[in-house]
C-alpha cells in the first residue's frame, strides 16, 4: 500500500496548486482513505481513462502511476473511485472490501 499512497500523493502534488489532503476513516459505510488536491480536477467523462496504462496529461509523466495504483488496490479486493474534491480538484478514494469488518473500538489487551 506504500506504493499506492506514494503514487497518489505524487500525482496530487504534480496536478494540484497549494494543498494536498490525506484522510483515513469511514467512507460511505466502508473503511478507507482518500487523497485530494486543489488543482483543476478531472472532468467526469475522463475519470475512467486515468487508470489506463500510458494515459497521462503531464509532459513528463509515464502514464503508469494510476494504473499501478488501481492494480494494487484491486489485488487487495478493494475499490478505487475518482471524484471531485471540495476545492474542485481531484479526489481519489480507496475503499476496503464491502465485506471487511467495520472499524470499531480496539479489543482490550
């Protein structure tokens, strides 16, 4: 998962303006995390294409970062979704399996 976080943060820094937000916790009744930026965002009609191998809008991008992210996330049985951030930029949400145990109080030691 280190590679997932690294790629998402790098992508947010490259495409965002000044702010990158990372949050962990419940997302739509599932556990997960998101990385979002305050850049120009990704139009809804282009969101599926960002995970295609070789797809890039950056001059010096390889187009493999988000493809790798999707592969790792799906190998864990999780989901990845692209949305618009509150600031209008891109938001990548990683959601655990719908069958995973929800977060709750820690077991006493």
